[in-house]
C-alpha cells in the first residue's frame, strides 16, 4: 500500500466528505491538542492508496516520549480514529489499513470509529487488540419518544433539577470556560486516583479560541453559580458528549441529567441521529448511568501496541552511536 503525507486541505476535504467522520478525526481536534501539549502531540495525516487506486486519509497524530520513542495516535486522547473516505470500505480494505498502521508504527493507539462501516474488521487475535464499546442514544423520531426510553429515575432527575432551580445555557465567554475549568479541577480532586485523565486548561482554551461551531460547552447554573458542564463535539450525523464535570455539593440537584437532556434535545432538533456518551473507561457506575438514557452499545475496538523495553534500548543505543 502506497502512502504519503496528507496536506491540511486534503484532510479537511476528506473529513467533510466522510459521512461517518466524528469531530475527533478533524484537523481542528488534532491542532487543539498540538497547541495544548506545546507540540508534544503533532498532526501527521497520511494518504494511503489501495491496489485499486482508491485512497483514504488517516487522520493520525504522533507523540514522542523521552525524545526517541514515537507513538502514533489515530486520534488524540484515545478518541475515535480510523479512515476518512467518501465511500464505505470493505473488510479487506479495513484490514489493509490495520496492517499498514501496525507496520508503519512501532507504537500505536487506535480506538476505531464505531460509526464506520467495516469497523468489525479492525479486530484480530493478537495481544495488541482489545474489544471495547461505547454507548450512544439513537435520536431518530420525536424527542419525547427518545426521553420515554430513559429510565424513570433519569426522567425524574430532569424534573428535580428544574424544581431545584437548575438552569442550562451555552457558554459564551472566556469567563464561562474558565468557570467550567474550575468545576473540572474540583471534580478531579473528588475523583482522586480513579480519574481516567487530567486534561490541561490549555486544551479548553484552544477549543474555545477556535470558535468552531462544532464545539459546544453547555453549562448548568444554580443561584448564579456554574455547578456543572458538558462539552459536546458535533460532526455530520453524530454528537459526542466528550467531557463533563460537576460540583459535588450540587449533585443532589441532578444538573448532569438536565444538561444532557438539553444537549440531546438540541441535537435532535438539528436532525442528528446519534448522541454518543463515549466509552466508560471500565467504570461500572458510569456505564450504568449511560444505559439509563436508553443508550445502545456499539463496538469501539482498540488497537494498543507499546514499544517493548528491548526495542527502546535498541533505539537509544542507535541514537547514541552504539551497535551495528
């Protein structure tokens, strides 16, 4: 399979023409991470050409550890990645991409896009493959019918939030984003060692300053105070609830359920089919919370290969001028 570096324009055009693409496969997402990481993560999009002459863009980035161990990220932060095409790929083409990625990169992190036809062909029997899933709410039909599929406790939580004086709005200013970051830092303190990630404030700054209509920060307020928020990313027929945070002292007012209710209603009114609640990171309580929205489980397999200790030493020796 032939390959070459993709231009930014090629990446943008491939994303725009790919109906299964998520925001996480966009150039905007990669460039936000490049800025937030002070270029420790760098976009590295690739055009691959099949034997048929057809092409696909792989929206990858790379990161380097200890200045010599390079790791390919099919999308930063373990989000969905894969291939951008204006047509569906068959299983053989998907397997060709998988083999090319594994052959071109020693270390790689790839969570396959569950909305791409052929995603099942990402699976293999090697130790680098791990089955995983996401939960997504199908928004087709009247939104009232979507809500009826929620658990009784979630429907009641929305009503309770309204009774407790919780209101929801979209963030409009740098101050709004800063207040959300404060809520997130408080959430991290509450979670302690169980937190799956710790994203820098610079990432939220980068997302805000792009003024990208595909990125929406929803805020829940109570008595004039921001008490919770959810960050949603849109693309084509898909909205992802990617990030959320809430203040512990206001959890009894159920702000998260009201936030997600309003974010889903907005997506439904825009004709979006899928509201993705994202993989749960092995947290059973998070999984149950999502299932109560009537979410269905979709495959989101992971390919995760790390460089062995021996390979790292060999690379280091080569850089230092030792060995043959």
